[in-house]
């Protein structure tokens, strides 16, 4: 019979241990054990299955979760055991996860064996704090205390659900994580599931959970300026130097002393109970001596210069060179920690830290490219920019949003050969639309063009033509042209925008008001007089979808819109493109992106203080009509209800315009 192992780790070892289990995937497979498919986000650093933990047994499964569940069931059906990696200190979440397994994995046909690694609750709370560099507010802090004072209940809940006999409890009593302690706990886990071969420990990764001190965590953050992982850094060498030095840095708590002292008072009884469950002597789970007395390290406290200098000197010359290049590339965005590290590096190198830009010809125009898993297309995009014939310098700023294919490597090869290419390779980073912010903030040129990584320019004079137009039409703040729309599925090519989409037909100039009839500007056709040379204002929304229409409007706010009739770019439509349904199945497109589009209309309405409400409401009607169609055809009114509740102005306008000529089927339950 196949086993379902639940590796639940509530100790400071959880990130590194999970990475080590994943690193031994082949050893597990050899012993007839499969790992459950991981969540896509941060898999390289934190290989967890939290999508299962947060799934509800009573809600429909998402397509992604359905696919993962099928893979799990396939393993079990062929007699292979599986391991779930993940944990939550929240009793409700753990109970929900157990209920999900009961319902969807026919757990009565298999042995469910929880392996619970339990550490010191006090250090778990400190670890949770360090895992949130953005800060912990008062409400979350109280949650952390409640979690840490109720860890024994997690064990009792697992015993009640799966039986006391099958539960394997493993204490982790160390006050820190080291290669030795991780090797020890990894070996213990593998022995517990019947594998006698000695597993290997995962190499420390540049991520929280692989260091012990706040200083080390801050130096991990310092290696990337605004998460830019270019040029490539030897992370293994960086981590080896950091881990060796931090052994002598002593404890540096990040959680406030008052919360730690509160946990002392509130958590005593739970700690006693947990020690009993783990069959440990009294006080085995006591916090280290510093826990109740050492003040927290304020985020504004400068890193100690002697530590920075020792760290800089311990790095290899190639690593120091990469760091200095990174800091020079993004000089304007350095944190205080990065400035201090840059100073230590230059002291070590015996050089002066300067700005790379000062040694290069400043671009008059920057082509801004965002890319994600475009290995089939990115070279053609880059070649189209390199082929441009201009009498002014052009920079190509390419942001890769954590591609899992060879896109970053292709960009890197081009950047080595062409200094006009400046990559921004985002890593361990999952804020979906933050890529817009991180790309736009780096553009300091007078003009900017856009071209996504799966599109390309076909006219080598495109940028020159558009620059000449803008200079000869000073009242225009942007200009665009038609593009060829190429479908990879063999569908006949098209041109966008067609004549009938253009307001008032083909003209040399259009107005801001014309843009409210719909987006007539394809992304890779536009050139802006760049509005954000001095940085992005606080009101700028980088998270809108579709974003390009919003960007066009913000530039059209400052002048007229120029039009050149030549087709000079290709807009590629393929199966993995973000808006693949928009030309094929508008209902599916609206189902997926309709609420995001309504949010964009709302933000634009607020920005222009209601001056264009009527055309925006008419655009919103198109989405609400599709939501109504879903209701009429399927009886599901949740999207329609949500839209009207979230955007009542648009909802009221729509309801004032619509007349029903037939009745929908019985509605599914949803908001009233």
C-alpha cells in the first residue's frame, strides 16, 4: 500500500530542510516515493505544496490544482508513495488541509503518515518575523504570538485526524541552522520513511531561511538592487562567505522585545504540553538566554562597518566585480545597506565607486521590454532593436520576470556582446505587476518605446521615423503606427488598428478623448516623450491590466497623439500570450480579465476626476454585458454581482441601460 507522507515542519529548519528533501528527489524516486508537484512561485528556493494547504474541500478546484491532484493520484494508483511539503501554524488552515486530503485523495485507501518536526516556538516566532522584510503590523504580531502559544494543538489535531500511532514527531532543539544540523534532521526524516541511504544536504541558497542573523539577511537583500539579478552572481560563493562570517555575529532579534516577553508569559503551558507530546525533559524547548532580554535590531540601524569590510574582503574578486557592476547600473536606487557595502567593496578593491552611466553615451531613447518565458521569441525582439538605424543613441532595457526557460540566458548573451542592452533579471520575486514599476523606474531617457519580448520591429527606420515625427510635431507627446498581427495557429494575419477602429478615420493627429473610444495603440507601436524621467509618482498604478492603455492615456494627457501610416512592427498572437482569448473567445477573456479591466476603468475615471465617465461607463458596459451573458447562459451571477458591488457607478449606469427579454436559469449562490 502506498503511503501519503505529510512533512509538516514547524521549526527554523523548514526552508532549508524542504530544499534538501527536494535535492534528494532521485533518491526518493529510487525508493518508490514521489514529491507532490510544487507551487510555481519560488520553487527554486521554497519547494512547498501550499496550494493544497489553502484549498477548500468545499470549493471547486482550479485547473492548476486539478492537474496537480491528478499527478498525485496517478502516483498513488501505481503504488508509489508521495510526500507533501508544507506547514501552517494556523489550526484552521491545517484542519482544512486535512479535510481536503480526506475528500480528494481517498485517504482511507492509503496510510497517511504525518511527520511533524517541532522546534522551539519562541524561535519560530522570530523566524516568522525575519520572513517578512516588509514589516509586521500589530494585528499580524498578535497572530504570531497566538500561533506560537498553540503549537501543541497542531500536534493534537494531527493525532485526532490520523491517529496517534501513525504520527511521527521529531524535535528540532537547536537555536540556529547550520549545515550540520540540517544534515542531521534530513537524515532523520529519510530514516523515518524507510530510506537507509544517506541523503545529501541542499547547498545554502540566497533566501531567508538559510541564515541566522538579521545582518546576514540584510546582506542577502543587498546583493540585488530592486531585485535585479544581473549580471549573474556566484550565489554559492556569496553564501559561503556570509555563512562563515555570521557564525561570530551573535544573536540579532528582529521581533520586538515586548512581543517576545509576552510569548514567555502566554506560552508556558503550551510549551509544557508540547514537551510532553515530544517526550522531552522539562525546559527542553526553552528559548535561548538572549530571547527575553536583548532589544530588537531596528531596521534603520546601520550595518556594522567592520562586518561589512570583513565580508567584502572574504568575497572572491569576480563576486566583488559583479556586485560593483550591479551597484553602478542602478546607482540611483541603492539602499543604505547597498551604499555601505559598495564602499566596503571599493575599499577592498582600491578603486573609487562611480556610475557606469557616466562612462557611456547617454541614450536619447530607451526601448522598454518585458519578457516572461519567451525563449522562442526574445532573440527576434532584440535583433529588431539592434537593427534600428538612428542618428541618436538607443538603449534597450529588458526586464525578465523570473522566466523558467532559457530567456535570461539569451538576454545575457546579447548583453555581453552589445553594451546598449541593459538587462533587469528579476529573481525570487512573485509580485505579478511589480515588473512594470521596476522597468519604468529605470528609464531616464527623454523618449521611450515599448516592445514586449514576444513582439518585434520590422522596419529598421521605425524609431528614427517616430523621433523625427515627434520633433517636427512638438504638440504631440506620443505617436504610433499600425502593426501586423501574426497568429501562430495559422490564422490569417491582420492589421491593427484597422481603419474602422480609428476615430474619425486616418488622421495625422488624435486627441486624448479619442482614446476613450478604446485602445487603438498596440504596445510595440508607440513612442513616448517619456513623462517619468524623474521617477514614478506615488499615484502611478503599476498593477493595472491592461496597463498599456493606461500608460498611453497618461502621456496623451500631456499632448496630442501622432499617427504614422506605415506598418513597422509585428504583434504576435500565440498560445501562451497573456491575452490569447481576446481575439478568439471574448467571453473567456472577460471571465479571466474582466474585473481587472473594470479596475483600470475605475482608476482612469478617478485620475481624470470623472471628466470621461460616460465613455468609460460605455466601455465598462461591454464587460458587464459579458458577465450578464454568463448569468443568462449558466445561471452564475457571481461576476456580475461582484462587478456591480465593486464598481457601483459603472453598475448603476449599466443597469439603467439594459433590458432583459428572457429569464436566466436558476442562479448559483453568490453575493446578493
